[in-house]
């Protein structure tokens, strides 16, 4: 089977992602070694925490250049949660910070207070199960899934892509935001597939099969 490498930059529950791939029959290696990342067939960038702190760690460990090179080379790439957000040009958490710049756009906070259409307050961060509305049904991650699957989110910030064409699915909270990104070999989810039970496992299996 193809070698899947999970990037370790010190800010993710890496073992949960690794176990999820193992559950669908694929071995995934965890590494912070740029040389191992550079030779991987597929790369996964997970993440939990602050955009600014994560970018500092990635740059300090010289992982930014190898991640960008793998994407430019055409290797299948999956960003998860904060790993999705860092693909964008700029993040607004605790100031303005540069991301990896794979996609043009901003990562912005939810309004606080965040109100639904009836004026009721919604919790921030957005945490729990919510529904995907695919806008690119042919996205390989969606193969074999029901039309509007539910997945598990934990995030207080979300990306606003400059190019709507890269948005493969949206989720309402309370208005639509980009919850899945897809362009060529690059896939990214604002939710956690490893926490999304059968739906998430199917998505990881679909990624592994690319």
C-alpha cells in the first residue's frame, strides 16, 4: 500500500489520525523528519490549536518548504482542521499571521456573540456534529458517502477562500462556510474525519485510495 505520512510539528492528536487510517487498513507513519516527508507518497497535515503557534513551529522545524514542495509535486495531500487553515495565505488569530499560502484567502474568527436567524446565541467555538452540503459531488473524498453526511467539528475560526471554485462542501453555522476544500491533489477538511465515525473513516479510506 502507498506510504501515508502524518506530519508531526507538535500540535495535533497524531495517534488518533494514525489509528483511523489503520482502522481502514492503511499504515500511516508519523514523522517530523523533512527527508521522510519529502519521500512520502501521500501527506497528511493535522492540527489542533493556534494558527500563529502552529506556523511558528512549522517554520522553526523547516517543514514549510517540504510541505509546499510535496503539494507542488502533485502528491496527494490532506489538511485536517488547523492543517486546513494553514494552507491559506493569512490567519487572524491573535493578530495577522502568514500561512503556507497554497490558497489565497483569510482564516477568520466567528462573531462573538454568534447569533442564528432567530437571534439565539450559538456556541463559539463550533463544536459537535454538523452536516456537509457538497458543492463538488465528484470530489474523491465523497465517494460512497450519503448525500449530506454529518461530521464532527471543533473550531473557532474558519477559512474564507478568495476562489469559491476550491470549495468542495459547505456547512451552516449559522451561515455557510467552507468545510471541505479540494483543488487537484490537495484536499482539506475543517472537521475531524478521525472523530467522525463511519463517515470520517470512509473519507480517510477514500484519500488513502487516491
